[in-house]
C-alpha cells in the first residue's frame, strides 16, 4: 500500500502545484496550457530551463545582481554571460526601466527574480521580450500562490522555476523544486531533457516502439518520498498562505508608525501584486545600524538575518559578466535590509516579542539621535 501511495505522489503533487498556480496542466503534451515537472531543486529547474531554451556560449542573459547564485550559475554553466542591472528599492526586484538599455544583439533571455514572492513588472518584461524576441525564465523560487495582476507568478514567462527548499513556504522535506513550461512549443523537448535526454515517456505512452537517447538532458526527477511530503503541504496551501499573510500584516501594522516617523523602511508593494508573505524585511539607516540591530535582537534571543550579498561584488563576476549602468540601489539597499522571523507556526507570543524588540531598538536609536533611513531616491530621511 505504501508503495502504491508513493507511486501516485508525484502525479498528485503536480496536480496540486497546478491548482495553486491557477493553470491548466497539460499532461498530454498537446494543445494549450502549461506543463509542470517536479524537480530535485529550483537550481535544477533553472538548469533545465537553460538547456530547454538552448543557451549557447556567448549568449547574454539579463538578471539582477541581488539574487541567489543559482539564478546565474544555471546560465553560466551553458556558457552565457550574465548581464546585471540595478534593482527597484521598494521591492528589491530588477528595475524594469533599465532592461532595454542592457539588451544587445547577443541577448537571449531575461530572468526576472521575484524577490520575497513579490512580482517583478511582468507586463514590461514580456513586452520587451516580444519586441526583441527574447525568452523569459521566471525565477519564482519562493513565489507559489503569489500573483501579478491576478496571474500566478511562474505562469507568465516561457518557463517558471520554483523551490520547495526547507526555507520556502511549502517544502518537499529539505530540497525540491518545480519547473513550469508555459510555451506549448517547448513541451516535448522539456520532458526529454527532464528524463536523461531520452524519449522514455513517449515510449510509456505507446508513441514509439522503443526508447533511447535523443537529446541532451539529465535526471531532474523529484523522488516519490519528497513528492509525498510536498503533497501534504500543498493540500493545505491556502491555510498556510493565509497564516503567513496574517503574520506579515501584523508586522506591517505594528511597525508602520516607525515608518511614518522615519525610523525604518518597509517593502513598497504595488496593489497589482499579491504576495505570499514569504518574507518580512525592514531597512535600517545603513549597514552599521543593521549590525547593531541584529546584535540587539540576538541578545533578546531572536535571530534576524541579512540576505543576499550582490553577486557583482564577487571576484568571479568580473571574469564572467558585467553590470550595466550605475549601481544606485543594489548595494546600498542590500546593506540596509534585514529579515524578521516569519514561519508557518510562528506563535503570536513570539511575534509580539519580536515586534517589541524592534520598537525598543528604534525608540532607543531615536533617543540617541540615530534617526533616519534612506528614501527610495537615496536621500536620507531624518
């Protein structure tokens, strides 16, 4: 019985992923809709995407510097040059207004990274992709159940990539991911790449007499045990998302007075973006104050962490890619960002404790004359 349950876990987990994306999952590889493959990680999803859109040495891929290295490595491994642009400080997403200036005759794809489950400006991105005949691979790692103008993140570009790592809203028990193919023209090759470059799935459907090696590929398949773990998470996805949004809104309501008085900054999320409360971050005055705040919270028994170090600062980037135009916000805003505790079973008591310590720190900072954080235009609000 247990083996029978596991046999269906992959398929049932895929169904639940598609339900949460609000898309039609086309298992028959024909007609419209999208096709979902569960993978070993979001990293492997991105690597599959790079293979699928046929990235070649010398191609250029546009993406932000403020992201996890997997966003870049997947394309660098195929010989591509990462071309990085600045972020919008309110969301920490790539600045859509800078994309066109970064496009050259070598550009092959745009990789919008939906930071913290908040959508990039996908209308602009898709319009540019259409204008210049580029592929769009959404790095939607933490973004399941988040939307842009009522469209699920990961279902807008040609390919969408998700993570079910243990740090995400929904997990498959440590590692795990999914890749969503939204262009029907890519369906057949996607399943071949997904299954070691073979046509084995076509053989199982009776479409060929034997199966063999027909294309490049690898084994990207999530295990049945991980799929079963994920399946249970996705069955209560609405409940998990609702709880996380409640936590997020509690933080926002409690800390808004500190924003109004200019003592800290919060995310600026547009009304057309429905996030999934993957993360709640604040912005301090500068890197120094962030360090002092983290120490204060640690002394109170509360872990608060910064996030990505911009990739264009790493020595290896100078060998592999380039940053277009000026870094106005990426570095300075990442130096101010720090995350507050947010997880599915965070108790009201623990959240109230965190809120109280935030209020205590910034109240003391004001009394000591350390007041102010950077506005979105870079000027200091005091």
